[in-house]
């Protein structure tokens, strides 16, 4: 196994651990919200905001850095019946389309996220540029992931997604 593969595997495991920690923190905040609201009748305002932010971060972090290509949900009734060469063409077209759209929109996303440094979340007081920065991580991960998918499809390296 190459050094790059080992490094990629190590980074993926760390991303999974971060996602797990986010889910645990979200669960604890959610349970704390239930107990303080319904048992103690003294609700905490920040727990709902924290749970929502952890959920958004978890979804984008997980989709960008943890989810593998074969774990993605896709409508593959038609795709599953295609021969390997046609699947590769479809992978190349969709991969290139995702790369183009995310790359084209990336400067606007960066502008928006950096602009949001002037706003803060209501209860936790966290700057919105920090909260929204996960979308930039997600976007760059999607660009890289789909560039690799398109490259493999064009060069014929690796099998098409879903091919048996």
C-alpha cells in the first residue's frame, strides 16, 4: 500500500472520529434540552441552536469527508442496467458537471462565508463565517471527489460505480 493510500485512510478515520464526536455532542445537547425543558421546567436556549449547528456540520462534514462513493444514495434503476462503458461515460459527464458547477460557484461561496463574519449566532455568539465554513470544506471535497470519479471514468482506471 502506498504512502498516499495510508495517509488518505488515516485522514478518513480522523474525519469519522470528528463526525462521531459531533453526533455525540449533538445527542448530549438534545438530551440536555429535553431534561431542562420538560423535567426541570427551565429550558436552556443554547441547546437547540447547538443541536441544529451540529446537525448541519455533521451532514456536510460527513457527506464531504466520510461518505464513500459506493455509500451515496442515487437513483440507479437506469444506471444499474447500463454496461460498464456507458456507466463510465455517465460517471465522466456527471463528475465533470459537479466539478464545473462547484468550482464556478466557489469564489461566490468564499465571498459569502467571509462576508458573514459580521453576524453571530443568537445564543452561542459564534461568528457565522466560522459556522458556514463547513460548506467550503464540503465544496472542496466534492470538487476533489468528483474530479477523481471523472478521471477514473475517462482513463478507465477503477470500475464504474455500481458495476459488478
